[in-house]
């Protein structure tokens, strides 16, 4: 109101743009943060207690996010609000709760001030440099070959997409490091229900998430590095069964965009990053409460799917009774 520049006729378009940005931000606050505060329920209270137990078990270095069961999509987080959205009634089931661990990792990437997460972010930056160096080398190869222009365009898109993909890979691997095989199982479950082409790579516009098969391959690398050899073999078999049923097949673009050696490197660097910030890295001998419940849920599901619901109800009641 008092800024003299904003009173000048030439500044009125900028004034309108700033006003609209403020309105957009206020709308986000109203539909997310304020809604979460105004519409909280018993499920939200349980999920927030659960997050606190997860924070304690894994030695999560940051303030845990507030959880609300108002999501109309899937699990997602607003790091700037420290607000984690979970689908309605998800607190009554166990098979997708490992996705909480993935969402917890997003603030580790975006945190600007807490020094405790810097080793994780340093590993992230090193990974991104490795990936971008690989893409740059591929671009140089294409220039020397004078190949089709579309390949150069693909590489440009992949270069831009990898800025977001690295975050998703690191969140996946943080979940693998802290909850183990249960997260890989939940990824298969999600892909079976909602997945499209697991080998999809961008050829027209950027993608926010990497191909599901590349994500699974990286998770399997992580599991094997952590000592889950047998579990990784079983999960890989189930994943390949799902791929065969879907009829999807990888093309040359997929193999070039997500080379196996690079996925292995990403897993190695991410696991080191998680360990360097003092998080408790899971192992087959881990017996902490939430870890045991979520991994046992998947074991029970595969062993006795007909009676799984009865087992799950009792397991959820046990978790809800935790202080």
C-alpha cells in the first residue's frame, strides 16, 4: 500500500502478478494446512503417533512431519509445510504404510539449514553429478555420430528429468534403508494397481518420476547391499511375473536412459548418505516394532492371503495401542 513504485502506472501489471501469487499461496494454505488442522480425527492422531515411533526407530534427524488423512490421491508431502498427506482410512491397513518412509526422505533433500542432513545432500549432489556426466557423454557420442536429431532431444529431456528423478531414487532408497523389503513389496502392489508402462521414458515432455522398473531395480540393488539377498531374489521374481503379465517390454531408449551400472551406483551412494547422517540402517536381523509389523504384514499376505485380513486387523489394533 505504501510502496511508491506500486502506485506508478507502469508497475500495475507486476502488482497484479504479485497479488495473484499471494492468492495462490493462500489457497494452498487453506486447502492443505488449515484443512489438516480443522479436520483432524482419531486416524490422524494414530498416524502422527506412528510417525513419531518411526522417527525414534530410524533416528530420523529432522522434526517429523504432521500427518493428515485428507489425501485424495496417494501419499505425498509438502516439505515447506512439513505436512504429509495419507489417503483416507489408510491407517486401518498395513501394506502401503511403508510409503511413509519414502515421503519422510523428501525433507532430507530440501532442508536448507540443518547441518545434520548435509552428508545426505552431499551424496545426492554427487549422484546428480554422476548422472549428468553420463548424459553429457551420451550427448557427445551423438554429436560425433551425427545421429538422428530426436535422440539428442531425448537426451535433453532425460537431463532435465533426472533433476527430479534423483530425488525419487533417493527417497526410495531411504525407505529401503529404513524399512527394508516392505517398501519394495508396496511398490509392486502400487504398480499392480495403478501402474502403466514400467519401462516408460520421456520422449515428448518431462516426467516427474523415473520408470517403475528402474526404481525397482535400484531398490533390489539396495536390498542386496544391505544383506537382504534372499528377499531381493523373491521380490525380483514377483516383479518379473508382473512385467510378463502386463506384456511390457523395454526398448533401447529405456536401457540407455537407465543403465544398470548407474542404478547400482545410485544405490551405493544413497545408502552411504543415509548411513552418514546417523540413521539406523535396517538389516535382516532388525526387530524394532514398526519395522517388524510392516515386514511381517507382507510375509503374512503371501503365506496366507485368505486369512490375512483377520491377521491385519489384530496387528493394526496392536499398533494403535502404542503410546
